């Protein structure tokens, strides 16, 4: 029986880690894309159309492959109202902050959710308290945090830009998203992960509509090239849609605290994409620090394998 439980825990962990890596990949693009689109679209217009793109894409996938689950979520739409409001507030703060800082700086600041999410999870979930107190979790998180600092400082990012209001806004956006991330853990037990972010995206579009009409320029997509519009909608599909679908699945398998540590891979993955797409180089220090980030996540992933299957999936709530 013990051997069977270990096999189930190992299988569950592999699924969770797989989805976390996919979420990390999807979330490696948006910060750069938001900055690239800054000159063509204001904050409110970007948010509105990015969520429109996400909603259309997710509903198309959901209605084709998981229609019953989408209908079930629609019947229980009221449980998604607060998460949608939190998501909208997060996006306004975070996008404005990225506008005022840089893709790299905002990516680093956003990693404070690796501390905030476990702290919030400890308050609301008994099983997460067990995870956070584990020595392997603490060790892995510290190693990964050191890696993140090395990835950023290895290129002297702070020498170029100091503190500004954008830093505070990114922090506020990160804090609000952390509340959303913890809230989702309870919802994924009864609703499909794809359906959750589909309706959250749609409800967010409704919330963004009066803002873009009042403060943005809803007609601006007519004044830019087709390529720019594609970039706009793809940034929404990847960052809002695909990334959150993978994250929701990961939380279902390994919980919020373990998932949060994997966010620490983002600065390194952004650096790799910068090298591949933009030709930016990674210094020796950044490469070594990136390996440290991966090592820290590997230590935390090893912790998940020691948990019984029912706890990994987050069913032992208080």
C-alpha cells in the first residue's frame, strides 16, 4: 500500500512539475511583449484587448473539447466573481508598472510572490503549512532566490534604472495576483482549470470595458499594423490564457507553495528567450545563477514526491 501511494505521489508530482514548466515558458513572453507594445497601446487598451484575445482563444478550446465542464462553470459563475475582480486589479497595477520600469526589473520584482503566496497559503490551508515548514522547501526556496538575484545582478540591471513609482505598482500587482493564486486552489477542486481562467478572462473584459472607453483608445487597433495586432493578442493568449491554465493544473497537483517557487525560474527563462529572440547575451554569472534557480526548484519538486496523493492535490484543507 505504501509503495502504491509513493507511485501515485510521484506520478502526481511529475504532472504538476510538467504544468509548472509549461506555465513558466508561457509567462516568459508577456513582460517583453507589454514593453514592445507600449508605444502603440496605453495600459487600459492593452489590458482590454489582451483579455479579449485570451477569452476568445480559451472559449474556442473549451467549447470544442470540454463543453460540459464549461457549462458547469457557467452555472457556478458566482464563485468566479471575486477572483475576476482581483485579476483585473492585478493587471492594471502590473501593466502600468511594467510600462514605467522594464521587462527585467518587473520580472524580478514579481518574484516576491514566491514569498507572499506561501505566507498566504499558510493562513488558509493546513496542508500548505506542512509544506512551508519543511526544511527541503526552505532550502530549495533560498537556493532559487539566490539564483534569481544572480540572474538579475549579473547584468547590472539596477545600474540602469533606479526605484520609481513603477516598482511600487509592480509590487501591488504581484501582491494582488498572489491573493488570486491562493484563491484558485479552492476553486480548482470543483471547477475545470481551463473553464476557470476562461470565465475569469471574460469577466475581466467586462470590467476593463468602461475603463478603456473612459481612459483608453479602443479604436487604436485600426491604426497599427497587422503584425502589431497579432503581437497584442498573442501576448494575451500566452500570458493570461495559456499560462494560467497550466498554473491552475499545477496547483491542482502540487499546491500553491510549491508552485510559487517555480516562478523563480522566470528571470532565467526570460534571459534565455532574450538570447534566442533578441540576441542578448547571458553572462557567466547569470548562467551559474540560472542553474542555481533550477537546482532550488528541483529540491522543492523532490519534496512534493514525499507527500501522499490526496495532500498533493490539495484536498486536506482546514
